C-alpha cells in the first residue's frame, strides 16, 4: 500500500520514463547523424523518413518531426507538438537533452519557412499563401500586433476553416512561438486600407520587434495569473482562489473537468503533478514569498537532475499548491521527498496527479 507523499501518485512500473525515452532517442540519433547528414547532402532526405518515423513513433509518439536547414549552415531536426501546449513542454525538454553533433541544429517547435509558392488544400479548395492579405496594427501597450486577415476563398469557407488557414500560414511564416509571442487579436474581414501578404509578415514582425526593442520569454517560461470566481470543495484544489501558471491550458482542462481530467501526456512517461502544502506554513503577509521560495528551490533541484520543472502554483482556502512537471516520476519524487524532509514537511505535504489514473 502506498502512503505518505506518494499516496496520490501511481505505483512504480517498468514502462520507460520520458527522460529514458528521450535519452534512447538521442543515443540512436547520435549514432546515425553522420550518415543522415551525408544522405541529405546527396538529396536523399526522403529515404530517411521511414527510419526516423519508426524511432519517433517508438520513443516519442504523438510528436511530429521534420528535417530543415541549420542555423549556421548544416541541417536541423525539429520535433513539434503541433500546437499542443501540454506536449510542447516535453518537446523543449527533448531539445535541452540534445547532444552536440557537428553540422546539426535542433528545434522544439516549427521554424519560419518561405511561403512564396506555398498552397494548402482545405475544404476542397486550394488556398495560396500569396493571396492571404494581412493588415497589421501595432498595439504599443500590449507589445503585440493585432491583425485583420482576408483571403478571396473566405467568401465560400466556413469561419472555422478561415481561422485554420490564418493560423496555419502564420505558424509557417513566423514559427509556432512567433505566432504565440507577437500576434494578438485576429479579425477576419476584407480590409480596404494598407495590407501586406502573409509572405511578408516575418520581416514586418522582425522590424517592429527590433525597432521597439520588445523582449519576450519563451511561452514555456512565461507565467500568467488567474483567479477562480467560486472556490468550492467538490474535488482536489477546487478551493483555489488565485494562482500563476505557465500552462493555462492545464488549469482550464483540470477545472473544466472538475478534477477528473484525462491525461494529456498518456503513454509518454511524464506527468503533470501538484504538491499540496498546509496553510500554516504561510505567515500572514508573506504567503507569496514563502511559496516562491519553495517553487524556486524545487525547480532548481528538479532541473539540475533533468527529471522535472516547476510550472506554476496557487493558493486555496485550505493551503498552497505547487505545480510541477515530472519527466521521470520516480527520480523527481525522490528529490521532492528529500526537500520536504529538509523542510520538516514530509508528513504534511502530498503529491497528486492532475489527471485521473
């Protein structure tokens, strides 16, 4: 029987952790990288697809991948979560674990591409990038760029398809993180003022960002504050009042499911976890500082061991919560357990899965 800190976690099993999956992938890729480099140089890139897809499917299922140009010549390999924020954290961990390999660059999100002759097929129509017009407006207060977008095909496309076209082309033009970082409001309508084709959005955004000296952390390292309007006691952490998170999708999914959320990382060997802490360790007026110290300490230890990271935290009517992502459940559990023992909280804190078992 499980007890203590680990009571809210699944039992130990023999399936590989995400850290083990990533390390197995890199062991394989480091061995084949020189051969792959030569094959791509010889124009045989397509011949590599079955081998890479097989290994990615074995170790990193649900991710997409692509070869491309390197940052300073050479070649690149990109692993993408295809817009899934939950898995994007895992893709970034994959990139951080990458070995140094001559001639290779590694990316954890889709990179900007040239759109000049690109067309996509949607709802039985061919939609050319060159005909997607963008009217950008700089929001100086938010450090974002709002856009009005229009394409001739929108006259006969449902609105959902229209947005799909816009987001697909923005991600191609700016890269996944570029769209998240710099594009604000999106309106779909014909625009009679000045507009540019989406093929010119990358230089436009780069120019705006440089001229205004905008800085933006990776979305995975940026935190948003949220408040819960009606705390309750119906499920674990239903009493939440206020919190911060780098994965707002996780918070929305958890509360929308009343704490009975399906596992967004199922089968990948990683888990979203929250740690419960008793209210009496947070002195009046020092709650944020105390929780921040716990968060920083745990984040430093988990990252140093390459087995987890901090992703947020919250306060509820009954105490505090610290949100974590474990890339190796057993190793991360041991680190958290040792830290809580140092703090005299080994018997008063507990780890829980965000997702149901």
